[in-house]
């Protein structure tokens, strides 16, 4: 049982808050963009929301720069002892730690909504991560009933990278008029046994989050293969971020 | 021709796919004329189909009488002109353009022009197959999945010059055969074989980069994402050679689109002869006794 500060800007952050509470943790949530684009507080000073009793910071944010970059130079003074678990959708753990003056208490993690159904969670120590932080991350996810699996630090991890690439590919097919969104999803569920169609899954993950993963991969690898489909980008601009905004690839009345 | 008028379905090719299609057509109440150039294969296919139907009856999935009627509905032939009596034709001969094209040209002279010719091609262009026939509007794609009796999906492909009515009738036909149709344009890989590429290709990239080993990647995809099988397990099941060939074909067909770039590591695996379950070893090892 520990006091967890959950910060983030997507469905995974809301879900992990609930899971943490259910498993007996004291949770302080701090969300932005809960119902879509929110321009009111672009930069968050985590120093002001963290408290003396905070044992662990679980960050599940796409716009990490809003949390860690601008105030980064100040953080290590107060936050060096608190493990910071950062969601590796857009940057690597090594990169985030670098923003925090190569702090050793930063470690990456990755998962996708629906988090409730996940049995395993990816954990990625950065080049600077120390043993205590790794152990804290393992303990935390174990306490949620998830098996922590250690992999190499990278943008997008395993599952988010594979699924975001499927979604991107499906979005291109949709844009090119190959088939309707519903037919693409049905085809992938019946033809290959996927748990969700790629486009309905995107609506659960959040289109903003999916775009973040693809942009992160583009940045990290500099390869055309990850360039986001223009229709995905258009939906994100319009605030159609999926289930939580009432509209994404589908509408949710 | 509208769906109500279709009583008899012609199936060309009695291999893996043709036999499955003939079976479900007979079970769905259609008369079936199953054609192959090879009489021996044709007889074997008939034996296999009646075996499946009989077993379904034994398991109580249909009555003995229904099974007998279904089997009686299937007639085999090695004489193509007999197709003249069919109201809808599904073609599942080997994946060779010239072969399919010459067959469709023969059908031009045998069948009346309102009969739909549906090709089960996986990788060829429906438009190209149709292009050399006298009535290209009646040629559509009807892509079943293997094994046909179990897989619910059918991709109905409208070629660039297919008639809208032919596409609609084929959609109805797929439903009559107990399938769930989706309509797609005539693009390489259609929906499934195109959209699924990154499932394998990104997993291979992650392995090449040393992010995790193949078993860990499979596990994270299954236990983290809820997939039934991980990409490496699935490659072993499909056959690494078959899966690699599909990636190469989609990559070539999209003029080297980087999203579809095949994996060098997979090519080496194919060259090594470790092709998956069928050779006893692929990404994983399989014991002799294990179910392949
Ligand atoms: N096997 C699959 O998983 C699968 C899935 C979807 C689509 N397909 C497509 O279905 C088609 C058939 O594939 P398959 O796996 O059933 O092949 P197959 O080799 O099992 O069967 C082909 C049959 O066609 C016969 N044949 C050869 N030449 C012929 C001719 N001129 N006229 C009539 N019959 C002839 C052969 O004797 C054989 O019985 C191909 O276009 C393939 O791409 C296959």
C-alpha cells in the first residue's frame, strides 16, 4: 500500500487510477485533456502537485513535455527519491531521465487500454535507472495483479508499437477507401482473430495517444514506415479522440 | 442474376479451398457442381467432403437425413462445359494469373453473361483477371479463409470494373453460405492480408533490435494485449515461408511502401529451412509427438 500520484492525459491514466485504488493504494489523480483538447494548463509543475507522502509517481501522459521538460531542471532537487514511472509512448526512459538531469529514479513502462484485461506490463529501465527504481516499478505492477516483464528501453515498447502500427495501417486503408471502418474491424476480428478491430481499439486507446506513439516512433527511428495517416491526424486536430470525447473513428452517442 | 434465382453453384478447383467451399455450399442447400482437371484429386475431395459432413452428423450438428441430402447435392465433373447449368461460379484453382485468365475465357463461351464469376484469389488483381473476359463486370473477388467451414469471414472484392449488382449478389451469396461478408476495393492484400502486415513486421523489427526475445514478444502481445497468439507463434503455424512470401508480395505490390518492408531476419530463417510447425522447428521447437 503506498501513496501514488497518477498524472496523465489519456484513458490509460484514468484506468490505472481505478486499478490502483481497487488494490488498496492511496491515489492522487491529476489529469489533463480528460474530455478532449484542453488548452487551459499546457505546462504542469509536478513539484506543486507532489506531496511529502507521495511514494511513487505513475505518469501516463502523451504530452510528457508538459510534465517533465519545462520545469525539469528544478525537479531533481525534490524528486530524486520518488520512483517516477513514465509511460513510453513518445520518448524513451533514457530520454525522459535526461530531461531530469539524468535522474536515476526514472523508469519506463508500457501497456494499452483496456488495462483491466492486461495480465502483463512492460517495464523498461533507461540507461540511468537504478536498481531501487526497477524494484519499485516491479513491486507496484505486481501489487496491481500484473506481471512486470522487463524489456529494453525504447519508444512504444512491444504492444503499443505493434498495435499502433496496425491502427495506422488500418487508418490508411480507411483513408484510401479500401473499405468502411466497420468492415475493416470486422475483417480483422474474424479473419485474424484480433481481440478488437484496429479502429475500435484506437477509439479506446485515444486517437491522440495513438498519434503520439507514431510520432514518437517517427522521431526515434526517422523512418517513413511510422508516418501517421493524415486522417488520423485530422481527427486528432478536431478533438475526435475516441470513446472519451464521444467521437473518433466511430461515434458514441 | 439475383440471389433468389441461384440454385446451383459451380466450384472450380477441388483443392483445399474448393473442397471447403463445395462443402458449405451443399450444407447451405445449394446444388453443387465441383470441377477439377484432375479426376483423382476430385474423387479424394469428394471423399473428404462427405467425411466431414458425416462426422458433423455423428456429432449431432445435423440430422442423418440432412447429411445425406447435402452429400447427394454434390456432383463432380472433369468436363468444364458442364458449368453451363450453374447459376453462380466460384473459382479456386491455383494462384496463377494465366491459368485463371484462360479459364475465364473458356467460361465466356460456356456460361451466359449474367452468371457471376467469383474468384478466390488471395494475391492477384481481380481487375486483371476480369480484364480479358468478354463481360468483365460479372467478375468479382470472393476471398474465403482457410479452413473454409470454420472461418466466418469472406472479403468480397469489387474489381475496378465490376458491376455494383454483381458485388451485391456476391455479398448476399456469402450470407447464404453462413459467412460474414465485408466489401473491399481491389487492392493488394485486400483488407486482412494488408492490414495485418505490421503484426509480423513490427514484431520482427523488435526482435532484430533486441528489445526482447521472440518468446517475450509473443507473451506481451498475448498477455498484455489479449491476442490469442503471438506473432512468432502465428508465423510458425502459417509457415515462415508462406508468411514471408505474403510480406514480399504486399511490399512489391505497393511499390516498396516502407510500412510493408519485409524482414531480413525472417528471410534468413526461411533460408535455414526452419519454416515452423510443418518442419518441426521455426521460432520454436516442436516435438515429434506434438500436434502440428
Ligand atoms: N489455401 C489457402 O489458405 C487459401 C486461402 C484463401 C484463398 N486461397 C486461394 O484459393 C485458390 C486455390 O487455393 P488452394 O489452396 O485451394 O489450392 P490447391 O492447390 O489446394 O487446389 C487447387 C486445385 O485446382 C486444381 N486445378 C489445377 N489446375 C486446374 C484447372 N486448370 N482447372 C481446374 N482445376 C485446376 C488442382 O488439381 C487442385 O485440386 C488460390 O487462388 C489461392 O490463392 C487459398
